């Protein structure tokens, strides 16, 4: 079966968050299962692309209203990713370093999607199934089924995976002239709340919808940034499939980004070594329990509560702990987090920015990972933490609810709280400090969590079964 994943991000080519990790690893495991799987994504002017060689496999011209763009599809000249990678190059639109947040993102991602479909038309062997990820690729199922130009693709099944329903890519109907010709009676498929809504269009037009955890699918029916009713209406074709992790990239035994490799039998010395390295770098005391936060500093992650949570904990004379933050996002939160550094020198530090290597080192060297998220579609951080013997402290929501069991429940290994509040998050940390004092129990749990299997080896099969249910229908 020839499957093509279409995405704005793919690790290690371009990563903003978990979407990249999933699209960068799922195809590799699907290929291992014997399926022919490739990825197509925009070509950004970034380090990965500057350091790698591509060959042109398709060139075309893309019309966006009155403006025409030269566009090409390039194939990566290396098999190192474990699947073929294609990038869409459109000078004037995609030739920038960052993935998102440009004023013309609508034009950028729509032109990317049109070029991708144009290329499919010219392929000798057409994809048997198209797998779209998030709103940046959400207009593909509509265009495949309704645009005259792509009529030959209308029988090809499409799947949409929702990694985050918060972002929907809405734009005004004034930009309708960017679309290829279609029977205007179908415009309702594009519309939600009087705008063109790419995520809503994909929910309506894709043959199947998945979310990145079972709990997130249920939660979206109650809170989906305006799409609740639509998701409830389409529940018949929806399922929740928990993400897996790339256990080759995220393997403490071989990870080149950490200071000492370890496995479950050498966990004590391995974690100690990584913690020492980290504490030395950030002027923290390795004797104290180390709590870390890694992530985007946005409301979904409970970021604006972090300064108060940390201040409360660090001021508490009964607690003796260290906190280290890696993240970027809301500039006010960044500033507040940095301000605490001077007050709690020796117990608290931050790295405001994005640093892949440091994130690996933190999963390896920390004792606890904090995730007080308001919304967490799946969350990969807690799964990486588990694999590196770091106990997750999570608000039970979305994928966190599906992957972390509280230590006070049978088989428990993490610390859970019900709500994203300062009181509940600080109480959870206090419970963690209590556990840390019982070193025998603490070490037993951290050894146990390294064995939990969240690899794609099993999760990738769930997608294959879903694909087969569609291709066999055809
Ligand atoms: P989301 O996609 O909502 O950001 P996920 O938990 O699904 O959250 O995935 C986040 C991914 O991004 C993880 O691989 C995490 O380690 C990484 N990450 C987030 N922020 C940073 C950062 N500042 N530096 C390095 N890696 C980061």
C-alpha cells in the first residue's frame, strides 16, 4: 500500500512541537511493517535543508488569484530517515526559516497543498491513501473530492489526524479565488462560522478522522474551539489512536545528546551522571530533587500559572527542591520566569528558547517532569520522560489521562491532579517531594517506568488497520 503523509512539520527536517515527532517517526514504523510510506512537507530555508541534497521530481506553476508562483517538488537524496521525504519549494511563499506565524500563512499552506495535489496528478503510481495532519493540510480532502482539476483523485481515501484542534487556520471567503474550480454548491463544506475553516473542511471531507489519544476525542466533543458540534456529528468516522514514540531516537541507551547513556540496570548511575552534568551547567544542587518543565509557553500548557507555581514552591521553607525550565512562547511569561532567577539563584534556572539537545539531557537528568496542561491532545513529553526514568507529574487530561497512573492507584507510577490550578500543581509537587524522600520506592518506580512500552511498534498497527478498512472498501 502506498501511503503519503502530508504535514507542515516533520522531525528532523522542521520541528515546532509533537506534530513533527509523530510525522517524523510513524512512517518509519509503517515501512517496517511492510507498507510503502512517504512524507511530503513544505521546503523551509532551514539548517536541515541547507545541509542536505535534493533532486527535483516535479515542477509546476501555481496560481493564487492573479499571482503565479513557480513550484517544485524535491526528493531527499538520502535514506537516513527510514522513508522517502519530499519537500515542496515555492519561492516567494515557503522560502523562509520558520514554519508558522507569517501574515501570509493562508497563502503559503494553500499553495503547498495545491502543489502537492498537482504532483499527485503527475505521479505514475498514485498514492493509495493520503494521510493529512492538522489544518495546514486540511483543504486536501475537499480539493481531492470536489475540485474539477483533481477529479482523478476523488476515489483515493483520505485520513485526517487532529494533533491540535485549537488551531484551525480560518480565513475569509474573500480568498475563495485561491481555490481551484469546483461546483460552488459545495462551498458549505469549506465553511464554519461564516469563514473558510480548513480544519472543519477536513473533518467534513476526510474519509476517517483520528485524534492523537482516545480521551482527546471525547474531550473535543465538549471543547474544540467552536467545532464541538461538528466533531460530535462526525463521531461515526472518528477514532482516537494514542501516539507512539520513536524508540530509536529516544533511547537512553544510545542517545548521543545526553551526557551518559544508561538502561534500566544502570539507571542509578546513569541518571546521577546526567543530573550532575545538568546541575553543573545550570548552577543547581544535584542533591535536591530536580523538577523540570519542557514545552511551549502557551495557555494550553498552563504556562501563565508557572511563575506563581514556582514562586510558591521555592518560597516554601518546608520544601527543598530545584526547578529548571526549557521553553519559549508568551513573552510576558518568558519575562516572569526569567525574573525569578535572581531571587532563587542556586535552586532555579531557565533556558528560554528552543534546544533539542538540552531537552534530551533534561529528560535524562531530571527526577520529575511537570505538565500542568489545560489541554493535552496526546503529549509526548511524558512518554519521553518515562523512557528516561523521569516521573511525570500531570494534570489528568487528554493523552496525559491515557498514559499516566497516579502512584496511589494500582500499578501507579506518576503523580496526577484534576485541575490546572496553582494549588493543585503545587500540592502535586509536594507529594513528589514526599516520594523522593522514600528513595527505595522512588528508585523502584523509576526503574519500572523505563519498561513501559509506548513505541510505535504497536501503535503503528492501529493506523494500518484503519487504512485497510478504507482501501478494502474501495
Ligand atoms: P506540543 O506538540 O503541544 O508542543 P507535545 O508534548 O506533543 O506538545 O510535543 C512537544 C515536543 O516538542 C517534544 O518533543 C518536546 O521535547 C519538544 N519541545 C517543546 N518545547 C521545546 C523546547 N523549548 N526545546 C526543545 N524541545 C522542545
